[in-house]
């Protein structure tokens, strides 16, 4: 913008000079995000007063027509919301920035919406057509911003109104958009269950998608749905078996193997089919998270297969002997499940289990006592009694004493 400023000379000569002055950008006079953060840090003694003055300034900025000023104001609101301040009063202004034609502004608007919008936000009803338009945008980054935002503030009405548009995106030629649409569909199913039946065929087709990210998204959604009623997804077992034997993605394998752990008790023949691939994974993987899920699924699928249970116990011993306390706890927990069907297999590792009584972590000691309770018999009673009596002297409080002696007294009373 060029302002023409006419200045009259101070001498006696009557003439004028025209100066062209470039107007400064209005945003130069607004506090930036950096200024806001620095100001809060510099006003720790009067933080509430300083932020109140900043909010007043932001309200003034939101009334301006300049979209860059509004976007900057909304960005500052995002930070204030993270500090715990209520910004619900600016919901309509946030939607204004979301509707901007400039991607950098739109992204700020959707970010603010993801943090501050919820089911009770009244103005959400105004966003339906805008989100529908943004999701269908040829620019995949704009479509992704809309999908990411929708997943955070979706309501029953939005799920119902946008379900068909999201279903069409499941066939998108852009994996970047398609995988996000799949994940948003899960939120749609939760808010609008009637969308599941017409969308399921397309969702199932994505299990064979050429893009691994799209495959992972489809696996994730189906596995989450199957947690509520696994029997409805038994028909997908062949497809998941194919993925399990061909995929090298540990994250996806964990999801699939957990699903098989829920499906195996429902179909006895499935357990036999899973034994070989699970055994191969148990032998080959170095990822403890995947190993743990393989062991748990093996326990659920073939609990009466002695050779498989011996392999599981051997691998669980590696976890229990690991210095990581979390792995040790999970190992003891899984041993307890094997103990119900194969007590002799677990008793072979009695020395290692008794060693865990000396662990500093109380939760690990309690899991160890649970195992000892199931292991006690006439043959090992003297040895276990001797070991427990050592810990009786070190037990703190009557409650701890009772827990330590519980396996011993229970066995004596029942035998």
C-alpha cells in the first residue's frame, strides 16, 4: 500500500514535495508467538495480569479483517489453551481461520480446533460443508489437515453427515490421504455404528493395499473393532494369516498376533495353524514386545502343547533375567498363565523364580509369590520353606509377612 504524503516547505518559497511512503505490514505491530512466550517468562510474578492483557490484545486482533493477523492470534490461543486457559469464546474465530484459502492459516485453525473443540462446541454444526470440501481437496496436505482435525473433534452429527465422503476416500489414489481416512473411519464407527456395515467391504479391501502404511491403518482399525466382538472377524483369519507370514513390520505383526490370541479360543483348528509361524517368530525376533505377544498368543492358542509351552518358558526366562523391571514383571505374569496347564514345565525354573523374591520391586516379589503358591508340592516343600523363612525375617509389616508365608501355610492346610 502506498500513501502519498504532501509536506509544505518551512521557508518562504511556496512549493510542495510529495513523498511516497510504504505502509508497514500491520502484523509488525502484533505480538508474535515468540513474543508471547518470552513475555510470559519475563512476567512470572504477574503472569495472570500479563496473560489477561494479552487476551485482550488477541480479542482485538480477531476483530480485524486481515487473515494473517487472525491466524497469528489463533496460534497464540493454542499456546494459552495448552497452559490451561479457556478459549471456547473464540470458537467462531477459529472456524474463520480454518476456512482460509491459505494452507498455513488453515493448518493453524485446525490445530486450534483439535485442542479446543469438543462435542458440546455449538459452532461445530457450521463446519460440515467446510470439512467436506477440505477433505476432497486435490492438495493432499490440506485434505490430511482436515482428516486429522476431524478425528479429534468428531461428533455424532459430523460422523453421520461425513460418513459417505470418508468412505469414498478409502478408494483414494493417494496413500497419504487414504490411510488417514481409514483411521478416521474408526472414530466414525464409534460415533455412528450404522456406517460400519456399508464401509466394511472397502475397509477389508485395504488389507491387500500395495502401500504398507495403508495396510497398517486397516489392520489397526479392524483389530480395535475385534476387541469388542472377535467372533465377527473370524472370516478374516486367512487374510491376517497371510499378512503375519509375509510382513516384516513389527508394529503390524504385534496387532495381528494379538488379534489371533482373541480368535484362537473361538476356533480350535486355528491354534494348530498358528503354531509353526509363531514358533518361527519366537526363534527369530529380537524385539521383546513382539516376543511377548507371540508367547501370549501361543499360550492362548495351544495351551496343551507341551513343546510349545517349553519354548515359551525358555523365552520368558530371558525376559525375567533382563535388567528391565517391566520385562521381568511381564515375564512372571505370563509364567503364571502357563503354570495353570503345565506346572512341571514352570517348576523346572524354580531357582530363577525364587531368586526374584530378592528383587527390590515389590510388585515383582508379589508376582513371584503367586507363582510359588502354584508350584508348591510335597517334593519341593522343604526347599521353598527354607527360602521363604529367610524372607520372613526381612518382611516389613504384618501384611508383608502374611504375603510371604501365604504359599506355605496354604499348602500345609490343604495337604
